[in-house]
């Protein structure tokens, strides 16, 4: 089976750590199935990176990653406005790459990862090419789309029309059934965890390696600095915990547009010595950050199933997380507390509880699904979808 994936959620030369969960899954898929990827780069990201001195992409804007040929067309769009046009603009930016790849690669199925605009454009182009399409949804692409009516309408249209939909949690699957997606066209596939990389280890060694305080209790956040991630709530919770006399520091690993606002809020609350924004880190450095922590804090307002939570649990690190999306579905993999989203008081109390508790032992690595198992389940569903498409009377040529 030859798989062509269309998604913005994939590493590129300007953001090499982007969406590592997709990179890991696609790499495993490519072991048994030829793959090609079309992953547009937002013009705003490319402009910023080039302004900072990044090298231009090679001629043709094609690179190879993990043995997979990846095309990186430029995605032009008006930032934060006219979102109803994003699908058409996304389609336009990938159309030439799509046509070339269909001719050269001859895919059996199109996999769109992210519902809108990625999945919408993938569906439109796949229909024109007479190919089946499966959409993989991750969380915010379904759970927060109601903020924009045009986006909501096109998201629902895409999911209903797709030949198959992959959901990373039961919660997402139920949401899509509520949108009118046929249950038999949905497959739940939880993402995997690399337990060879993410495993328990020495806290003192990890802190020494990272140059962190060897003694002070440490809270850790890992993720993008976006409103949906609730990092602003975490800052408020840190202020409340500090006022209550808790001794701790909090390391925020990640990058995003909220960074300037967070820096100002940290300064306004007098937390400069407690809360540090350390920027994004390569995926293979995250295990040391998890092992160095006394607790991972995930204050999201909305989630699918966050990989960082499963990776932290695999490292034996307790957590405090919000009771949203698919988080309750994987909370059994570790030890910690779940709280209501956007409640700084509850978050502060849970953070103090976890820091004050003893957590002996570590979860069994056998509880975690591997990337290869997750990829096998994705491949199985893709093949089922291809077979169903080919045997459908409407597609019998």
C-alpha cells in the first residue's frame, strides 16, 4: 500500500521538532509501506526563520526525512482572519505538489492529518484524483473549531465525507459521531510511546546534565505556548502556590506566540526566580527534563491525547493535568491528579499535593503501546478503507 500524507503537522527545516508524534508514526508506517509527505510551511514561519538567518530550502522544496520524500510548498494565508478561506488557500498551495506526487508516486490512499484546512484540501484533491482519503484528527482541530463558524462547517463537512477517520481518543470519536460521522468509518488509534527513550532514570543525574537546581522541588510544563494549552493558568497557579509558602521552581519547555505575554505576567507576579521559560527542546532531550522533574503539569483547556503526558508517565514522573479530552483515558498509565480546566486554585492545590506526596516505584513499560503497534493499527485501517473504496459500486470503473 502506497500512502501519501498531507499535513502541516510534521517537522520541517525551520521547525525540526514540530509534531514529533507524526514523524515517529510515519517512520514506522514507512517500514512496511512506501510513503510520501506533503507538508506546507506557513509563509509567516518561513519569513521569521529566514529573517533570523536560516538557510533557504533546496530547489524544488523537497527533502528526505527518515527515508521519506517530503515536499514543503509555501502556505500563503491571511493570519488570524478570513479562516473560511484557509481550505481553498491550503489546496492551492499544495495542488502542484499533489499532482506531481500522484503521477510519480502513484499512491493508493491519501492520509490527511489535521481536519481543517489540511483534511479539507486532501479530501478535495483526492476526490478529483479518484483516490480514497482518511483524515486523522488530533484534538483541537475538532474540539475548538466551534470558535469559527466557517471553520466549524467545513470541518464537519470534511469528516462526514471522508472515507475513514482516525481519532486519537475515544472522546474525539464520540465528538465526531455527534457531528454525524458514521461510527463504522471511525477507528480509534492511540499514539505510541518510545519506551527505549522514555524510561525512568536518575533525577540527580538528569538535573546535573541540564544544569538545574539539585535540590529544589521542580514542576515541569512541556508544550506549545498557546492559549488552548492553559499556560496562563499555570502561571497564576504558581503565584498562588508561592503565596501559600510552597517551595518549588517551574520550568516551561516550549515556544509559541504567548511567550511575550507570559514573560510580562511572570514579571508582574514577581515569579522571575521561580518560573523559567527555557524554549523548545529537541525531542530526544525531553527524557532528561521529565526525569529531572518532581511533577509534570498539563493545564490544557482542550486536548486530544497529549503525548507529553504519556512520555512523562513512561519516565515514572507524577502529573497534574486537567480533566479534558482524552486525558482521563490515559491517566491510568501514571500517578497524579486531574483537575478542572481554567481553575488556577484547583491547579495550585493539586500541584502542592503532588509535590508533598511520596511517589515510589515506576509504571511498567509494558503498559505503553509502541509506535510500531500504533502504526500497524493505522495501516490496517487504511487498507480496510482502500478495500472498501475499491469495492464500492460508485467507484467501480
